[in-house]
């Protein structure tokens, strides 16, 4: 069994102790992180190594930043697309972990619908699809895990009417997400749990976490050779509680495959 997780940690500098604690009790084999906000030279490699994890980081020390931590091996690291889309920041890192090609993904927020940031978000997502077409085979073990800043369906939002017209829920954003699914990726968590009101992000403001006003935007997209072996998944709400949490909860799925 291989446990694959994703977590927008919203600054490793601020939340490294919480990440270390979660690794010790949740014991993921592979953890994809987003919004690390640390440079490659400042990444806390030793802290992860002490827990048995190899790491790959792609960050410039300001905003954004993505990383992969793996205790099943970590090889063939690749940073970004290698195209003009990388101008939007450090948002993609890939590595092979135990025979699985893993991608930690941080899709741009988009800010306001029809703004230059929203249009750039759609272009970035198109480039993500093109990247998979160029570099991956949907018949192999492939994972795209991360903060996609898109709620796939209305059931992934606390109140579709309240957020209508905002980013994260528009038809063009969801269409780009479905494009990844057409390429061959499956929403592993949703495949296991079809019910409404399962969220991974809650705005810090107005006590939204306690009001259960959230969105499911942190996704584990798996190629079919992995998705067909998904057995269990969890959004760990407990990791969103306590002092100075990230505004996201970690999400994981257990896949009944042994690392190669």
C-alpha cells in the first residue's frame, strides 16, 4: 500500500513543526507540498531527512513554491514546464518516487474573473495539459497532486450561489480541469467519496472553518493504473485546527500498489 498526500502548507518557515508532526502520525509515503515559500537553498532538507524523506523543492523564497517529500525514493527531478508559463512562478516540480511519476502542482489563483491574472491562470492550466501530453503516458503510474485553485463541481463548494461569478468555480476553469481528466487522470478522492460538503480549504476570515464554509480545491489526480487501486482516502481536518494552521488541510489516498 502506498499513501500519497498533498498539502498547501502556506509557508514551511511558519509551519514546519506542524508538517513534521503530521508526517510522524499520518506517515505518507509521498507528500506533495505547495506554497512552501522557501528558496531552494533555504529548504529544510535535514528536517525531512531526519524523518526518512528525500525531498525536491522548487522555490524562490517569496510566494509560491512547490516540493515533494518521499520515503520510497526520489529520482529524475524536473522543475517547471521549461516554457514561458514558468514566468508565473515556481509552481511545478516532478520526480519519480517508487516507480510513480509524481507532480506537485500549484495552479495560479486567478484573483478576479476576466482579469489578466484569471486569463493567465487558464493559460497555465492549458500548459499543464500540454506538459503531460509531452512528458507522460496515461497508461503508466502518474500523479498530479496539489492546490488546483478550482472546485471541480458545485458539490465541492459550500454554497455555489454565494461564490457564483468568482474564480475557482467558473466554467472555463472547470473545463481545463476536465481536460486533464480526458488526458487520463482520475480524481482519486472523489472516486472514493461522492458525497457533498467535503472541503480541503477554508478562508481564514470570518471563522469559515468553524462554519464549514469551504471548498475542495486540493486534488489528487491519478492515472488509471493507480486510480483503479485506490482503497481509502482522507481530508485531515484535524491538521487545520490548532494554533497558526494553514488554511488548507492535507489530503491523502491509499493506493494498493507496492513501490517499484
